[in-house]
């Protein structure tokens, strides 16, 4: 197979970044649920342990029942997250396969100067889209780390998103100007 068209290669990279972003969000869901269930279990144990009207045997049975429910919820969340991971991977693989098929079927057009000019005109937009996808993947990674208990990164994340949006808008304006200038 010949080398892939630059705009198609950029599109494949963009799909990869969004795939990573989705996986980070799924991981954040998994970590977040585990943290919530852990905290709720600890508070429930403290609450039941502080009741003087209940015998120690009743308290232990209540705590054991809550832990069983918590483990069942975590099991369901784990299965849902695993299925979501599989779905995200499947969608990304299909999208990449579609771009590769399109690239193969349009290989003849690489020798057509008009189409190459259009590709060169659209390539900056594709690169801006890739930068935006990289920013989304980075933000979702940081969110996942934060939910998992990593250091606070909210302010830095907001700045990254704002910078990515500014770059995307500036790139789109440059492309619009270039289109108008060529017209």
C-alpha cells in the first residue's frame, strides 16, 4: 500500500486522540464510583457504629449487608466500563478503517492538482482539529488522574482548554481568509 494522504493521516490521529479521551472519561467514571462507594461505606459504618440501641451483632450484619451492596454496585460499574471501553475501541477501529478505505479508493486523486490544492487548503483545519483533540485527551487524562486521587489540576486544565479553543478559532479564521483570497 502507498503512503497515506496527509489529511487522512491527520484524521486517523484525531480519531486516536478522541479514543484516548473517551477511555480517560470511562476510567474517571470507574475511579469516581469506587471513591464514592468507599466514602459512603465508611460514613455508613461510622453511623451504624455510633448507634447505642443496636447490638454489636446487628451492627456487623448491617455493615456486611452494606458492603455486599457496595461490591455489587462496583461489579456492575466495572462491567459497564469494560463494555464501554470495548465499544469505544470498536468505534475507533471502524472509523480508522473507513478513512483507510477512503484513502485507498481515492488514491488516484493524488495526481489531480485541483484536488491536491483543496487538500492543502483543508490540511490546516485538520491540524487544528488534531490539536483540539489532543487538548481534549489531555484534559480528560487530567480529570481521570484527579478522580483517581492525583493532585489538583483544575486551573491548569481550564487554561489548556481555553488555549485550545483560541487556537482552533484562529486556525479556522486563517483558513477562511485563505479561501477568500483564492476565490
